[in-house]
C-alpha cells in the first residue's frame, strides 16, 4: 500500500459508490466488476486513494448491515489484491469498518462524525486512518433545515470534540484527518463560508479533506446540473488547497489530478515534471 504525505502533498481521493442510488453516477458502479474496474482506472489516472461506499449518507431506502458488508468488502479485497492504491471505505458502521480494514482498507471515511460510538475503537485497534466529518443529522435521515450562528466556528468546535473522542479511544493524532462536510446538513451559503474560511478548519492542526465534487452548492452558484459542475468543483478545490486542504474527494479523477498537480507546483509543493521552455540547449 502506498504511503501518503498528507502534509506536503495533495492527495486525490476517487469516489467509487457501489450503490444503486448514488448521488452522481446513478448506480454505474453498482456491479462488483464495475466497481473494481472504476477503482483500478482511478489508480491508472493518478488517484492516490479510492473511497468505496456501500450506503449513501443521505436519505433513501434502508440497507441492512449484511448488504453493506456484501457491497463493500469484496471490492476492498479485489482492489487490495490488484493494486497498491490506498483503499478508503465510506461508512458510519463500525462492523463494516472492522471487516473492511481486515480486507485491506487503510482509511475509514466516517461521514457521520462518529455516530457509531464503537467506530473510534475499531480504528484504534488497527493501523488505519480515520476521517472525521462534520454532520449533524443521523445518517440516512431527513435532515432539518440547518441553522448556525457561525457555521465555521461551530464546525471547528464539533471537529475538535470528535478528535478528542477519537484520541481518547486510542487513535493516534497522526492517523486522523478532518473534513468540514460541505453540504452535509449545510446550505449553499454555509458551504461557501466554509470554503472562504477553510484555514480555520486547517488550524485544528490535522490534515484536512474536502469533498466538493459536483455538490449542490456548486450547482446553485452556477445554475448547473450535476453533469455540468466539473469546472466549479475544480475551482472550489483549488481554493481549498491554497487554504491548506490536503485531500480532495472527487468524481473526475484525471481532471482533478491535473488541477491539483498544477496547484501544488504553484504553491511550491511539487517540481515540474520537466524543464525545457527557455532553458537553452
């Protein structure tokens, strides 16, 4: 498995949803072979991680624990056997996390912010990294209209609390990542404010992941359907990276890798692949 530098480089996390009702791809990678091939294709296009999800965070039909396991674990096993790309699993269930880690997952991406109080202990007992995300409503629920006094301050307080809980459960700080949760129980103005002030999240002192790809806040800014949000997603990602984000979770791997590598070079984090222009003989 690759070793990721989450301090000095920007890692691209490719999204592969093994669900029939995923946010963007409408079940295109629901079949096992399709999910595995999408992950391996992402690796070929330069992704550093691939994030496998078996249950969408938002509302929808109930998915049993066994069904989530059956959707996720075989994909993790197949990717781990075929590639050294880091495998992440997007789950809020500690049992799925435990079995996924045993199958080869190196990251657990908990978009619920430790809704399952066993999650931190499961990760602590392994060598996996845990992503802690800000969200308020229970997973798979109909969220109330979000209200914040200061959305950034409240997100930071929430994430600091979840970091403290994870550390208390035995997860080392160097295996924690934070995610402000753009659009999760937030409206477009909240997500814009989080992007504008992302350095306040980064100041927590842990690597920061942003999941912006084709989200509704991008669509509402641009009046664009999901299939027309690539440019807006890339713009938001570049802004977040300039403010300190070091992992970007994306649908469009090749375009995102190119944008992130260019941004890294402009920030002094990466050297050009070659130098020829006006370099003489």
